[in-house]
C-alpha cells in the first residue's frame, strides 16, 4: 500500500512551556527520549505529537516551567465510539499494522482486589503488635514433602530424616517478575539484582539470557527458559537458584514475542547469543511442548541438567481453565507455578491480546488453590501470583487467596520513574528503563534505584506485618490460602463463588 | 572407559552414573541394552567424552549438551540435541521429531530419515555454527523459525522429492543445503532458492567428508550431485507487521 504522510491522529498531550519561567537550560531537550523539545533560536519549542506524558521533562525541569496537559481539543465524546477505538482505526488504516503497546491492559475491567476486604481481631483472639513481637514473613518456594520422617538422637532431639526438595528462600514473600535484558535495560536489571540481594529475595532474567555483570548475583536470580531459548545453555541453567520454563505471560497469553532487530546491539547479542540486528523471535509455543507429558519432559531435562539441585518453575498466563492446567503442570513435576493474570505487564504485545485475553489473577488463584487442595497436591508446588500487584494490600489478598508469594514487575519499574505511559515497545523510554539507547540507559543509576526498590519492598513487608498482626497471626504461613479471612464487597454470588469467599457481613 | 548395562535401569540412575563417571575423569562410556531412557548426555560437558549407545536412546538425547560426542548405533527418538551448545551426536539410523530445537552449536549427523520439526529455531552465534546433516528425508515444519546454522538434506534413500510441508516457514537466518531439487512452489515464502556455487561447496566439503567418515560411506557418493541452497529472504520477516499504539 502507498503510505500517505497525513495522519488523522492528533497529539494526545500538549507539552506546554511557561516562557516566563523557562531559563533556556535545555534540560528538557536532553531528558526527553521522544524528541518533543527543540531549541528555536530564542526559546524552547514543543512538538506535541511526540509527547507521551512520561513525566521525565517536568520532573527534571529546574524552574517548574513545564506542564503536560491532555489535549483539550476533543474527539467528540461517544460512549460507544470511544476515542481509543477511533484512533486505532486511523492508526491501522494508515499503516496496516497490528496495534501493539507496552505495559498491561488499559481497559477498565473490574479489579477484584479492590472488592475484597480483610479481617481483623476484636476482643476474642487478640491482635498482635508487630512492633514488639516477631512476625515471620520468610517464605520457601518449592515442592514440600507430603510427610516428614523424623529420627531422634541420643539426647532425644529430633533429626530430620527426609531429604527436602530444593527450595528458594525468600525473606519476604515478593519476587521481581521476569523482565529480560532487551525488554528493559541492563541498568534496570542491575537495580533489581542489587535490591534482591539486599532484601534476600530473587529477580528473574526473563528470556533474554544472563548478562555477565549479573552472574555474581546468582543466589538472587531465577533464570528463564522460553520458546526462543535465548542465551540458554548448561552453565546458564546452573547459574541461578531456580530455572523457570516460560509457557505464557498474562499480558499476552498464547502468543510469543519479538524483540526487533534494531534493539539487538552488541551487548544484547552476546547475552542472548544471537547475531546483531536479527529479530529475536520467541515462537508462540515451545515446539517440543504439545502436552503435559511434553512439559514433563522439558522439566526433567532441566532437572537432569541441574542435577536435581534447583527447583523448576513453570510460568503460565491465567486463562479460562487455569485450575486444570496448573494441576497438570504440578503433576508434570513443576516445583513452582507462576501464574500471571491478564492485567500483567509486557515490553510489547498486540492490544487485541492484551485487552481481551485471559482472566484476573484473583479468580485464577482461588480456583487453582482450591483445585490443588481438592486433589491433595497443593504441597507439591508453590504458587507465585502476578499480574499487576499494585500494593501490599494486593499482595496480602493474593496470599490469602492461595499464593505463596507475589511477583512485581510494573511496580518495580514505577520505582525507577516509570509513569506507565505504555510505550515500552518503542525503545525511547526517557527514564532509561525500557530502552537500549546508551544516553538514556546511562541516566538510570542502579544503586539509587536498587535502594529505592529495597525501600519499597521493606515498606510493603512492614505493612504486611501490620495486617498479619491485626488478624492475630504471627506468620505469613498462617494466612496462606486462608480465604475465611477475606470478605467480598459489591460482588455477585457467581463472583464470590469463583473467589471462594463470603460476602461482607456474613 | 566404563561399560554400563542399562537394562531395566531408570533414566535418572543411568544419567547419574554417567555424570559421576565424567566427574571421576572417565572419557569413554559404553551403554548397553539402552531401551528408551531419556536425557542421555543431558547437560554434560567435556570435549573428549564419548558415549557409545547400543539400543535405542529415549527423548532429549544430548539436551543442553556442551562438548561431548554421543554415538547412537541404532535409531533414536524425539528431541535430539535440544538447545545443545557444543558437541557431536551421530545417529546410525532414523531420528524422531524435533531434532536440534534451539541448537546453538555442535553437529548432529543422522544416517537415515528424521521426523517433523527438524532444526526449529536453530541459531548460530559468533564462532558457534550448529550443523545438522541428514542422510534421508525429513517431515513437515522443517527449519521453522530457523535463525542460524546449517542444515544439509542429502536424500540418499532415493526418494524423488522432499515432500515435507511448511518447509522453512519463518526462517530468518542460516542456510539449508539440498542435494535434490525440490518443487519450490510448495515451500515457504520466507525463503529463496539458489544453486549452490563453488564457495558453498568448498564450505560444505569438510562437513560432508566428516559425515561420510562418521558413517563409513563414500564421500564421492554424496558430493557427486549439484546442491541447492535455501536462504531466508529477510533477517526480519515480521518487521512491518506492527504499529505502535
């Protein structure tokens, strides 16, 4: 098709400069990864069409001279023909392309976490003060034996006879979600690695291989094996505390991924072990996995390659029959199942998938936990819940719904300055997160943001301790899968049923 | 040197014995009565380790392998050389489905035929050049998403044509050499066919001789015909599929 340069799509935001305040320091020109600003001889001028409202310019404008506002020129409001739909039609008619974007869906689906209330103690069964009393958050991810064999030594002290399957020890029930080097910058990965080490938790390489600089962080890293098998080799499998087989991702269930050739520079090429400039294509399925039996084969291929010393995690997207799927995954030998809800993030995914495929993590978790208990195999694997855990409250509710730990991805990027503009796929991230442009990556200081990630997870952990204390339990273990401590609000019977919780008041 | 009788042995035990043997410095292994045990050679290292297999090895033979040589004296099953990094696998019979998935280096030589999905997402990197040479023919979905390396199809078993469907779809790197002309119209639009030139043949020669020597067949018999070469039309087949929201 011939392409006309004229576009119907007008700028979504206006980058306004107060020229009375502006001192022409040009910091905004430097800071904007999108090229919104330029110097017009005597003043800064804005190309509004390039602004994505990522917030970098006004954060770093020393004079507070910049404001980013929604373009007041409206597309006539229509509840049926919404602006985003109209714009996508224009976009696709102008390019013929599949519309893609970064981050999770922007659709306004019901957020079940916001309709779940937590219990607390009053009078009977007293609450506990976490400031004075020990409050255990330590969590072990991995298969737990269905029974323990115990011997006693000559003094009568018990000795554990059973050999424990390998576990990941977490000091607090959080992990960083899988984000590959390629989808995010190395500095962003380093910030998470530093924080994970300081916190005693783990980060996840995603499917982009393990950069040499991260090798020393092995005790705080899960390495991933996805369908593209990028950077996967024997030593890689043995370099972390666990291996994760990625089957699906909440933002894009059932489809693969493409890291476009222009993002495959020398360093990413080395880490992914593919030539510079070629597309890194992860096919939709693993071409050796067409059944639960095939999954078992890969799980045990990994276990053989790691001498049965690492737990193997399987990551799947939450989809309609998730309970049966996870039951199969557990029976296939997975030690950890990572379930990613439909609001989870991504570096790039087609909007049609992101906005319309999958189910909420809350419902998936409740169903999976219930199913595994019914089948008597809940101890066979730990569950990690993901898909936009936005606060410690979401984390607590996820754990009470049945998760052993939660994963955070988008929240970790928000720590690094992300304003969730959803343009990760373009590689122009002004915050140096989802970009490989050296001048942008350089500005993300791993030490500073490692410390801020540490602060966030510490704060969330303290909040969880407060909540546990209020509920009168002194260990996160005691809350796990304890749906009796949850009540629903503004939910239908069907929704309450799916969540396995009672309505508030009952 | 060690001989292990694998009769009735679970793969876990067999592979543990192999790993322990390698740790002790044993270089040559003879496995007898192998009967479908999975993962032989999975994740093992050592360029001078050779494992000779009598019987039929099971799936994932040489998965994640990094250096050793595996010799299967009969047929072998699925997923040979899965994500293999280096080493050599010889199959003196037919191979099953999914040979060399995600393979990044080393060589897989198959004397007979191979099944579906051979060479899927095979990839090369720097000096690592994975090579698969197949004496007979292959099933469908051959070289899907192939991103690097070399696959040679010899067609020595006198079948007139390679009749696999979905041949090299999504291929975006590497090269395939065919010893027989194919009806090109049947195959993926992502690739182009050329007659192999002198440079190609010089490049291939040492591998073909190595292949012939490995199976004690005459290399003249193999090289005596013109070859055809299939290469991807683009290193970025999906570059124009998307538009940013």
